[in-house]
C-alpha cells in the first residue's frame, strides 16, 4: 500500500478572528461547560458542548451556486465528487500581482480539476493588510476557466473577486457554471510540483451556499 501524507490548507477558526471586512467575527463559547456538566453525571464524568455564532463566510470556506443564484444548488444538493478526491493543480503567480488574468492558466490542463491559485496572500492572514488590496481573478480569467471546465477554483486570498467594486464577475461566471469556489486557502506553497488530490467537503446543509471546510491535499509519498 502506498503511503500518503496530508497537507492542511485551512486557516484556524477561533473566537474573534475577522475573515472578511464588514462581516462579524465568530463567537465561540460553551453551551455547556465542563463545570456545569458535572452536575448532570456521576463523579469523574464531564463533557463540554460548544456553541458557535458565526456567518457562513468564516475561515477557509467554499461557495456553491446557491451563494450567488436563488435556484442554484445549495450545500445539501452538491455532489460529493465536486469537493472530494479532485485531482489538483497549483497555479502560482507573482506575489506582487493583484489582477490575475487568463494568461496564467492557458498553459495547463484544468478540466475536471481543482485549480488552486497560489498568490502567497495567506501570509497576511489575521491582519488588517489581509483585508485590503488583495489578489483576485479578472473577469476574462474567470471566463477562460469556465470554458476549460474545472471542477473547483480556489485561491489563498481574501476573495476571488476584486472587492473594491460592486460587481463580482468571478463569482457570477464560475458559480453560474456550477464550478465550486474555495477562498482563504493557505500553505499552497507546499504543493508546488506535487501530484495531489484535493478535498474541501462542507456539511450537508439545506438553504445555504457557503460554509467553512477543512481543506486539505492528499499527497502520495514516493
């Protein structure tokens, strides 16, 4: 049996962390503390039940068509093979580049794959710099990717679209073509020149188009 290793591509979600400018940070606390639970059980037995209050755009997450389109597939309707066991490819761009155009994808075969865009922006995670002037996919790049039919497009930046404006062409085009989006990835530098499978499976929730995932890559050891 071939040995496999796993590379974590997700940020930690913790109380108070800001993922997106203008959206509230999660509140993570006890619903039932260990101290309170001791009143319910025999001596020596205790539990903690947590409570999380958060918007779905928190941490590393995926967007599915319902996020953008009323009649699009929600998390409960998305097939598992859209987010699990996908052949992955990393496309690295210059760390100073902001607008990522189609030229970065024209030399690679992306059909049916998870295309992960490595910008290095994850180094600013949990700082004010992360939320402003981030790298993004241009409309022409999104249109080109739609024509090449990847299964998923991910980025290690704050948003796959330019958030300075009020249009969201990358979300509109990709989700309109049933291509899943993954945002706020990290550690993509550990995947360059590696063959891997990508996973970013969300809970099966009806009526929701975005939710945090534990994104990771499965890499075969030689």
